[in-house]
C-alpha cells in the first residue's frame, strides 16, 4: 500500500509540473485605510475595483490626494509548492508598492497600465499570507502626467489577479502583458505575415517546446507551429503566415485567436489583421477602403464610480457612442481597461490611445520636467501602453503628446525619442499628436490633430473658413485631423452669447449647441482625415468650478444627453432616424418672441404649436427652424415624421409674472 501511494504521489508530482495555469480574481475581502489613520483596526472592508475619492464625485467635491493602504489575507495551499505565483494589477492610481508578508516585492509608477510581480519565494505554503499594497495618487514630478484637468482618483481601481503556473511558463512579467506580442508586418487580402513574440520564464539555459496555434474566426486552426526554445532571457520570435485571411474591418470585425502552449501552460490572446494607411489625400483607409473618422474624446470616469469602471459601464458608454453615430474613441491621457478595447474589437470601433505626456489648460502647470526620472517614466509607460494593447485591431494609432505649450530643445528631443520608440515597438500603426500650437512640434508624429476653439474664447465660428484656407494653402501636406468642443450645463439656457469663460460653472447648454452647430456647418471634411469631439461625457475635474468639466455631449451621469448629442446623431447615425426638439427641457422662457428649432434626419418634420401647424425651414443639413413666433402662457409643441414623434411644453415667464 505504501509503495502504491508513493507511485501515486510521483505521478501527481510529474503531472503537477505540467498543469495548466490557474487564474483567480482577488477583488474581494480587502481592507482599506489611510496612512494618516491612527490605527488600521478601523480599516474599511472594500471590494475592487475601488477608489477612495467618492467625495470628488459630488457637487463641488474635493479630491483627496494622499497615501492609503489595501490589505487582505491569502491562503496558499501546500499543493502549490513547486509552482510559480504572480500578482497582476490591472491599474493602480498612480503609484503602487506591493508587499507580501512584510517583504517588498515591487513598485510601479503610472496609473493607467497593468503590472505584475512574482511572489513565489515570498509566500508561506499551507497557511495564510498577508498582501499589502501602498497606493498614492499625489502628483509627482517623476510620474506622468504631471499636468491634468482630469481627477486622478486614488485606489486599486481595476482587477487584481493571482496567476499560478508551472516552473516553465509564458511570462506575466513582460511589461504587464500576457507575455505574447502579436505583430503583423505585412497584411494583404492574400496573406498576413508577422511575428509572435513570446516571453518565457524557467530555469536558465533550459530547453522547452513551444507550440503556437492561430485559430481563425470560424474556429479552425489556420496555422500551427512548434519550435524548440532555449530560455536565455531573450524574447522568442515565431514568424507566421496566414493564407487567405479574414481581415478585420469596421463593418466586418473578424478576430483570430492566438494560443501559445509551453507544456500544459496555455496563454491565449485575440487579435485581428488589417492594413491601415493614411493616404496623401488625407483619407484613413482600412484594407484600401476609406473610412471617415467620426471620433469622440473619452475620459476615465463617471459620477457613480469615479475611475473604478466595470464592464457594464464600458458597454453602456459604447452603446451611447454608437447610437450617436460615432465610429472612433480617443482614450485621453492613457489607456482604458482592456475590456473597452475588447468591445471595440468586436464592434468594429476605432481607437486612438494617448500617452500621458499632456498639458492641462491651467497655465501654472508644468507638463515636462527635464529630468532622467521623468523621461524614463514616460518611456516606461509608453512601452506598457503599446505592448499591452498591441494585439487590438481596433486601436489604429498611438498618441505621443497632447496640447504641449513648450518648445525647448530638450522637450523637442524628448518628443522625438518617444515617437521613435513607438515606431520601433509597433511599425504597423501611425503615431499622432493633438496640438493647439504652431511650429516644428507639429511635424514629428505621422498624424496631427488640431484642437480648435475658434468662436469660443476667440473670434467667431465663421473664422474657421479663414483658418482652413490657410491650412489648405500652406499646410495641406500634413496628414491632419481636427478636434473641438465647448462647455454647456444641461438644462441651463441663455440667449445672450457673452462672457464665455471656460472657468464658469454654469455655462448655458444653448451656447454649447450654437458652437457645435457652427462647427458642423463650417468644417471642411475634405481637409481632415477625422473629426474628434471634445468630449463625449462630462468628467470629474475638481480644479474646475462645480467639480467637473461640462464639455461633454452627455452629462457626468453618462445618461443625460444634451442637445448637441442629437445634432450629431442626426448627421452621423445612418442606421436609424433622429427627431429632437432643441431646448426641450427649457420649461420656462422669458421672451414672447420664440424660434423653435428641430433636428431631423427624416425629411422636413411636421410641427404643431398648441394644435396649430407651423411652417419649418431647412436652415442647414438636419436643422429646421420656424419663423419668429409670438407666444404667451402655456405652450405645447409636437414634432412628427412618418415614424417618429417628439414633444415638449413650456411657459412664457411674463405670463407667470402676470398671474
């Protein structure tokens, strides 16, 4: 019997070295407390994703920038001895130090990228272990961004995973990736050529067999390759060719799965293959077919969750964006969770992912420090951003910088080094920058996007014609897009266009509406490969009056759409029609003289006011207005098309005073 048990134990041990990896989500049973708390005995139980900055989500809230701790216990079974254990963090804002049983296992600087540490030799097997994470969201001159108007909500705001593997494994430590980097080098309708980079961990100079399968969208294995690899600390490169590929596009988002097997350890990533170009005529093409980019800037929070966003939050946001008719998102100041780009991959939505080298509109901010620590952190974060997201076909460009005001030789050299780094890591995608300055800074990246505010804090919207004429005559060789936006508080209206100061809290929604209408009527789409709206949603910004930035087409709750949202839905959504009475939430009006405006994509709408038909005139594409009307008292307005109906009621203010 004893001999039989020994044989069983031997077989179990042999099989144990070849077991597949196990991944456990460690989101529950954390205790949270601040560094300046008198005792950790009063630590609060929290679940991840979590932020401690819930006060910043309320009206005129404050953002607590401090150091806090997250602690939990972890039981490690005795059976895991002989395996490798890793902790992987999806995102910690913005500095993290991780301890296991009091031993420091690693530090990470940067709030919007993932990272992992091995804890194999720090745990006690067959007993409880203590995990402690020190987190700080304070601004530092060695962590980008050093200038931002977005709230940096402190906390472990994405998932934490425990990964258990065999001794020889695909490494979870390679810049926070899964250890598999899929890089196409040539994409045509006949074939796709590329390389699969694989980071391996194991005993040095040990040999192992690595098998790669590329599974097609229909579930069949299109490519299978096996190679003998020597573990020497270098990246293993496996070339591949896929014949007759199903290419990814916005209208047919076909996805392949790449499986990498080392023994029984398997890592899988989804990817897609497409050829993306910007032509000299300023057209973005995917597989040689032009795509007019209609994009929105997407920040990193909502009023309910702060930055601790869930999959359901991302799905709801994408549904709102697609319903408007946009086909692209820009992740401002850094990447969102991988979940968002997984959705974009499946839905055929394009994405631009920024680096954190950006500058806020506050003139006192310093966006660039000429120090080794600052420059090293920027390069580290850019590597993590690109390598962690490189397999997403929806991501079409890498942002290098945004709205920088400096022009020093040191800054220019640094931008060039970041651009070169991005091109070396991923030659298949163009680099892009967002700029509101003149000069040589605009000639570094492959693409440039001009962020404009003509007609808001300077000049008139009609001046766009002069600016665009200058671009066409002098800068038409640039592959350029345009970005614009303005603030507006939902439900707040004013007919007077005065004192349009961006620091105001209660900027009328009607001002924002007029601004966007003006841009849509003046923008020359043949001059730009894409139009980007700044921003899709209002976002938390305690540095602004009121505690948030109201430049979104939708409110901070991500559900209350403003009038300009329906303007773009009218012009951009080609799948379903739009009918919207502008200012429909304006229940009390001051003046007897009124003009009713309607956005409509289904011909000329029929309008009745208090039961009487009123003629509507087509002012511009999708925008219909009445002549000036004299109204009094309570008024009922109904707009209809053959399939749609919208209505509102309002009362004239003078009538209320007389009553």
